[in-house]
């Protein structure tokens, strides 16, 4: 009688070793049932602070709280077995000091049982990344378009349009690499810049609105499933769930009004 080996989750060091190898697949997820589906195909799942807009109707990610991230992080971990689960650190929970960042990140790790956290910022957050990784918390960095800084940036603007600005992005990528991040998200970045950063740093780059040359890719699940009526340019829509859901809800509404539901198969005798 064969004994089935227990399924082991991917870890941050395993993702780090994928630099230059098979492309890393990632999507966001915010609840257990979609996470269980994504778990079959993704190397890591990001519980992104984008949940503020996608799940809670906020205008930006700035209003997302630590408690909200922990609640959704718990759900995703419960719904998965294989993928590394990474939880975003929301705005205002890590910027003040490395020690504050550690307290909040440790709480996220303990309460959700996730495998890593993600935080935004390059050079300015390098000290914090180092502080966390030295104390046992794997960190995924995030540079380029950083949504938590949308008010400072003046909107969701593509980064690297002018080559004069490239040096800052290279410095950000190098800083988080040297600080110990196991990977870095490159968001909203012109393709040649993202491709060059990928070639020059020794940790995996995860592209979102960046380059196919990145070591991996991530999208917001609801965007690629067609639930966002106005997705960003960089999103490829792989499904039309928005239309399917509306058609199903309309069919249900019509049958209730016509007293066709519940029918014989849906009642008890």
C-alpha cells in the first residue's frame, strides 16, 4: 500500500531560486474558494491590498487596514495547500520605522500563517527590508508604480517614460536586492527598463504592466476574469465572468418573478 506524500508549500527561498528559470506564475486572491482554484496553477498567491478596491469599493489602497489584510490572508491560507501565500503590508503599517514594520509584519505572519509579506518602496525602504529579513520575515519588494504612493505620484502613472529617470529605478532595485528581498514586483514600468532591471539583479522580478522578460508575472484575478469593466491597459482579459454572472442573476430574477423557481427538483415532498 503506497503512502501519499504530504503536499508541501512553496517557500520564499524556493521562489528566489527560480531566477532565470521557468517563469513564476502568480495571481491575487482574497478569499478561500478562489484561492483553492488558483492554488492548482500559481507558484505564489498575493493577498494584495488591491482588495480595498476590488472587494470593498475603495478608491485606492490607502484606506486598507492591517485587520482587513489579516482577515483575507487567513481565508487564502485556509483555501490553499501548495502555493506560497504573500500578504501585502498596508499603508501606514511599516513606513514609520523598521521596528514598527517588524511588529506588524510579525503579527501578519503569526495570525495568517502566510509565508512572506510584501511592502512598497526601494531605496527608502531598504533599511526596513533588511531589518525584517534579518529577523526571519521573508520580504517581497515592490518598486515602479507603487499604488500606496498614488497621492504623491499624482495618479497611476507609468514609470520610466524618460530615460533620465531610469537611474532611480535601478537604484531602487539594487537597494532592495542588497537588503535581502527574495523577489521584487515591477509595476507600471516601461518594457525596456523592466527587462534591463531583470537582467541586472540576481533576484526574481515579478512583472505587472512591465515586461515579458521578467522572471514571473502577476495580475489581479478579478481583472483577468472580466469582473472589472475598465481594466488597466496591461491586463489581458481571459474570461467574461462579469457577463456570465449578470446573465445568471437575470435568469434567476426572471424565474422568481414568473414563479418558475423553485421547481419540483428544488423542493422537498
